[in-house]
């Protein structure tokens, strides 16, 4: 089968899938000021995500209340993010300073979430617009519209310097900006608790991509409605279990986990959408996405946990990797071969299973990326006697792939997601 024909089959199966949008309806995730002092400076360093050629362009617009000293600090923080994530599409950020509630340093969020857009790796999952644009390789909103919205409290005693020498009477503004942009890039979502019942706070009853990648201590995806009902009190128990993780790989490609901030008492704007330092963190590292900030504390290094989580939800794709019009809403394609591939999504190993009675000759397994390039190939000589085979895809980058299996003039093509 020619690649163009295969692509056409995929596209024809997607006609009924429509792009949808959602917004965080309540106040965005917030960063809380504590009165305690933690005099520490974590200097920045250039970091790269696990599979990204780091580099992007962020453009900031301001409301009139943002003073010049604050703008200097914002541009400094933006430069740190530009060196740490990758996108071919400009990320537009709107920043304002207002009188927020006492003790709130700032709020940050994506301007809009999109799901079921062309090239979306996960069907039915909402992606922050900046990430959706990266994956799709094009603008998804108007060029003059923000992708990220950040608001900072003008009543806070801020330190606007970029040298990390924050006085013990003030809060470091650069650290707060790094934090809120992290929310706008995707550490945000739709879990909400009301009267002991938790749900996804959008009309589609669907998770954000960050929500989708949260697992409990039993390695269950808490956004999976078939495992944990939504809405339900059971979901509340999960969200307040203090035992939630996001798995991923660090920049050295080692399997790690980031600890989600899931205290036993739910607080809107704080619970779930922050991280805390786990066992994998460096001794001297302070978590960028920790919900609380101390006086005198300057965190100018984007933490490895934050970068790992962003890589896992999609920022780890190389810019332009996902270009075709394929989404996970399409069913497996097959023309007669009785084949199953699982788990999907997979992390390192994929199992191929077929009927032993049907396949008695050699089987050819080949994996293609969405540009049509073969990235894995193997001949399976004993499928008739051993109808299950594990293939190692750990060397492949995160993304969407097609698994082609050919035997006795029968062909199966299955779409998979590699995390």
C-alpha cells in the first residue's frame, strides 16, 4: 500500500471529528505567598527537554499597570523559558498587574484549551493552545491573541532584580513569572471539587493533557472514567490522596516520576496543579511549580521535574514531528489480519499479538513515523507457534507512530502513541 493511500484512509475516518475549545472558567491556578523566610538563590542553567531541540520565541504584551522594572524581570524569565522548551510557533503571553486577594502572588493559565484538532496525539483530551500550536505546527488562534495569560499582584512587596539577591522582606518576581508561565504552558487543567464531588469543569467532561498523565499509587490513570468515575466522591479521594505522580524521563533519558501536589484537603487553584519535590530531585533543587513562595527565595532555575512533566504532556515532541492530519480518534486500520497491539499508549515495549491458527509464515513488523519514515523493522519467524511478541520501542522519541504487520498477503496497520 502506498503511503499516500494509507494517509487518505486515515483522513477519511476523521471527517466527523471536530475541533473543540474549553476555558478554565474559575480563577486560574495561583501562587501563594508565605510569611516565612527562605534565603536561597537557585541560579539558572540552560536545560533541554528529553527530546526537544530547545528554542522558541515568546512575545510579551503588557497592560499599563506593569512598571518598567517588572518588565525587565519578565523578559529575563521569558528568556529562561525560551532556552528550555521548543516550538516553531511564537508563544504570545499577556501580562497584567492588578490587586489580587491578599497573599496571592499571581495567577497563570492558557488562554484557551483545544481538543480533537488535527494531529492531536490524544483524542478527547484538551491541550493548552501554545502546546496545540507546537504539535500542529501552525497558529490555532488569532495572531494578536494571547496563548498564555498571567496576572500578578500589584500589592505584593516585590523584588524585581534578576541577580537572585532577594531581600528577606520581599518576594522574587522572576520566580513568580517562571511559575505562572509554567501553568500557561500546560501544568493546568479541569479537575474541580464541589461539596465532596470532583469532576472535570468543562462541558465535555474531559481532562486536560496534564490531567490525563496523572497516575495514582496503583498505576491507574485517574482521568480514566472507566476506572474512576467522573464526577464522583471516589475521584475526590484520589485527588486528595497525597499519592499522585506524573511519570516521564529526565534530560538524561532516565525514567523518573514527579510528585503531584495532592494534599488531603482540596483547595481550588492549588491542589493538583502544582508539583512538590520528590525523591528524584537534586538535593539543591527547589521546585518551580511548588504552590507556595517564601520571602527571600529566588528560584531562577526551571526545575527538572517541571521540565520532565512538560516533556511528557507534549513539549518533548520535536517541533514539526507531528505534521499529518491523523488523530487518535481513528480506529485501527486492517484489511484482514487478526492483530492486536498493546498497550496504547506505550512507554518502552509494545506487544504484538495475532492468531496462531491464521499466521504460520514469516511476519514482517515495521514502524513508521507520521512522515512515512521507517523507524523500526523486524522479521518474526515463529508467529505460528508463538503468537505474541514484545518489541522494544524505547529508542523512539515520544510521538504518534504507525505499526504495520504483513503476513500471507494480509496487512494490519495500527496507530500507536509512544510516551
